[in-house]
C-alpha cells in the first residue's frame, strides 16, 4: 500500500462526508445462532473469512477470534498507519513503531448493558518521549478510529 495516498494532504476534503473506501462484512450465527459465540464473519470481497468465538472469560472455547480482538486489530492498524504518515512528515522513521491495542468489554453502569473501553500503547524505540508525544496527539486527531472512540460515529440500524 502506498501510504502517501492516504495522507490528509492528498484527500479531497470538502464539507460533506465523501467515502473513499467502504468495507462490508456479514456475520451469521453459526451452530448456536449467536454471531458472537459461534458466528462467521465474511467480507464482501472474501479477504476476511473467520469463525468468531466467545472468549473463555465469557464461557467460550477460544478457538477463534472475538469481536473485541477484531476491533483492537482495526484500531491499532489504523492508528499505526496514521502515526507512520505523521512520522514521515516530521522526517522520522516509522519502521520500528508498534501499536498495542487493548479492548475491554464490561458492564455499563448506566443501563446494565455492555460497553467497551480501549487503550493504545505506542512503542517507538529510538524516538524520545518529548518528540513522540506531540506526534501521537496529531495522529490521534487524524485517526478515524480515535475520533470514533472520542466522538462516536453516525450509525443506522435498519431491517432489510
């Protein structure tokens, strides 16, 4: 992938949301008719095709990935990509950057439902904290996953 194609310096911008990529994934329920416990997630292009499983802590068998792991992977990958772009703009080598994401599922004290919490830890050997900190802030301001965790996202739920 050419990182320069995803730079804010090369995007159209404008005043309205303009999708530049649309991912589509369908989840079915599998043997238990429960997408989270025994589901199958498949992307429209076939690039993602995984059996979903409930984590052991929730009574699962841990044979396959779970939604929190998939979200953590997406968040970490997106943040890593944005931070790499920002690093290059500041003439720093992003080659050693590692982004670790932790996503926790827990009870929402407001409604007894569930909520997620996410934490990112950036490991960037050879770059001083004083140099890295403002770049992390810049990447956080640009990363769509970081924006989503701060602001939420427009979403619809409808019946086909």
